[in-house]
């Protein structure tokens, strides 16, 4: 029987776009000798003392469910960490929810706060999940383009123009994957005022906060009067090199956390206990490792951005994350053509900017979460590629 | 810390040309900076770190605890420096605790090391006693974990 079973798939899921990254991944995975600058996670292993804490948790028989909100000792550690690093005070009992990565936190938040037809603003280019997650919660995504001229920060005027009646939430992700953009203090203050004026809930994904270069990261939740309308999303994946552990956390006013917990308890129940134990170790004792990794990313960033500019790909200096986002328009190629030809001709993988939204047109994302020897070789191959283009 | 030194510590096998590229310097500048670090004895040398099993059949290593008498002027330094000058002594530290000097001694075989300890080290005036521990197996060598942990075949080559 050759029956079409796709009729069982819900319409709003059928309508989700296929990630440009998935398509590219299938090509790269067949080229073992390619150098990939397309990896969206740290190249460092999780620091051993964190991994060891996970092993020890298993040895102690930590294999059960936990409280829906997460282990109370982990929530206390999150509360202390967020207070120390972000100047934000959240109560461990009812203002913090441990999620299975920020991904689940984002999904639970949108499902908890978006009514069918509600609109949610998001700046793009952005992480691939934002728009689809809004669609999955039956909301309407309203993109706000960011540009190289603004260093891919959120321009308050562009935000105001993009706003429409029915907008309920604003998703922020600074520092931004894929651009490395940050929200400077004056723009942040304007965005905060705008959110108050339009009564927007801000969902702020700050997963790259520790990987900020230059000035210290500041959360919009820390601005006066903002804590009551900001859901702060964070986690251990990037800074502590713990992507596979899948631990994130949401902090916000108790009624919002309670609503998210309603979604989380039925959809996820709780984050895996072994990972929670590892995250506890990370937050308590992982800071030195984070700083060491940040310093290495910083030096790699300075190198790759300088080289991109030297070889003729204008690239702004990302102030956070481990991504460079060079402008490839001078090549005359589209970002898709650039990526496919670079991979085919020089075996270097970068990701087309449009995988992160239409305003990524003319740009590519190159991750510098890789060792110097490969970075140097990759840039030298890109230079060769550009020379061959003439 | 000097930025060249930081780069040296975090990455290996970089040529001076590669170091220059990363730091945005001329190769000659990197080379002269390295010479300066050597002259200042910040950087002591450039030796490869070998797996301890390499050529293991032709040498043994021992940790020797040495108790010595401190001297009126100079404390333990003269003895420490004197013992360090033997080629057999790879490393020598002044220690706190139950003994004074910890020496890493290398020899062709157990007999060689034992002979060095009994004939050279223990007979120096001022050496009160020695305890010799032979190394059996290495699990980590100068920061290098020997269990192997490079690359993860399951890690996706492209991810969001």
C-alpha cells in the first residue's frame, strides 16, 4: 500500500519552512575533509569537573524525576548566579523554571503567553527557531530587520515602524546568533520605553551573555521598571560548553513562571536530573573555565574579522557570540551560491545568512568556535576562492 | 600576561608565521618577542611533550624524596641547586611537608637510578635521607590527558 500519510500532519506544521541549515548539513556531512565554520556550538569539551559531577550524580543514584521547576538547589544556584552576573533578583521558589535548554524555555514561553493570532515581534537575522516557534504557538511573527549599518543591533525606529496592532510580545536575543550584534545602552533604553508604551512582554534570550567582548553584558530586565515585563531566558549551553546537557532556565514574575510551568509540566515534566546536577556544578564552580574559553574566542574573533576585512569581505566586529557575519555582496554571488561554491571548490562550510531570515541576504555566518590551525586554513581557502572568482 | 604567551599556552604546533597572522604582527616581531621571552627566562625552551610510553623500554623514572639539612645562610638553595645540576635530575622542587626536595630522576633502568641515588645523591654531605618511588604508568603528562579525547564523530558538522 502506497498511501500518502502526510495527510495526518497538522496544517500549521506542514507550513513550517525547512531550515536552510538542515539542507546544507546533509551536503557537508558527506564531505569528511571539509573544514566546517558552520557549527553553532563551542568546540571545547565540557570542563571535566562538570562532567565528573554528572558521573557522580549517576553513581549516587540520581536517576529520578525532579520537581517540575527543577532541583531547588539548582534554582538557588541560578538565583545567585543571575544576581551576581546580571544584577537581577529572582526567587528560587517561584520565579525560576529549569528547562531543557533555552529552546524548550522559548517554546514553553510562547505557548504559555501567545493566544492564537497574537503577534510577536522578533529581530532578524536571528536564531532559526524564533519564527517557527511563534507559528507553532499559533501566533503571527512580525520580523524587524537589523542591518550591518547598525552593527545588527535593534534600531528603535525600525522597531517602532514594524510594530502593528495586536503585537503582544517582543523576542530579543542579544548577543545575537548569527550576527554577534548587541543592544547598546541607549538603544536598550529606547526599546524598553517602547515596550512600556505598547505594553509588550519581552522574551529575552541571553544565552550568549557571558560571551560578550568589550563591555560587560547587561540585561534589559535590569533596567528600571522592566523586570515585571521581561522573561529572562538563559542556560549553560554556550558559556560552559554544555550544549548536549540541555539545561536552560527561565526567570520572570511568578505568574509568568507559573504559566510556563503549566506547559512545561505536561510537555517535559522536568529537565533531566543528571544534567541538572552538572549545571549546578557549572554555576557554582565553572566561572574560571568560562573566562578561559571567552578569552580564546576573543582572540579568534579578532583574527577572523581582521582577515575577512583584509581579503575583501567587509565584516563588522561582533561584540558577542562566536560568530562572524561577513558581507559577501562584493563577490556578485548570492549567499546560497557563495556557500555552495565555497564548499564545492575549497571545502569550507559557512552558513548562508538567509538561513537566519531574509535580512541575512548578502551575508554568511562563519563560526570561530574552532581551533586556530583550522581557522587559518579556512580563511586562506576562502581567500583562494575569492581570487579564483576574479 | 603577554598575548603571545597566552597564544602559546592555548594552542600548539603553530608556526611563528601562524602566530603572527593570528596576532596581527610581522613574523619577525613574533620571533624577536620569543627571543625576548627566552632571554628573560619566562619561556625556558621548546621541547615536545612525549607520551611517557615512547621508548619506555629504554628508561625508567623515579620520584625521589630527599631530606636535607638547611644551611645557616642560604637555607635549602645551595643543596637544591647542586642536586639539580646532575643530568639525571629532570626536575627538582623544594617542598613543604615531610621532606625537602622532590626530584624526578631518569635512568636507563632500575639499577641505574638506584646507583645514582645511592652513589651520588645520598652521599652528598647534608643529604639526610632519600625515598625512591618508581613510576609505573602515566595517565596524564604535563597537562595532556593520555586517555584520548579528540573529535566527536556524532557532533553535527553544521548546526544552528
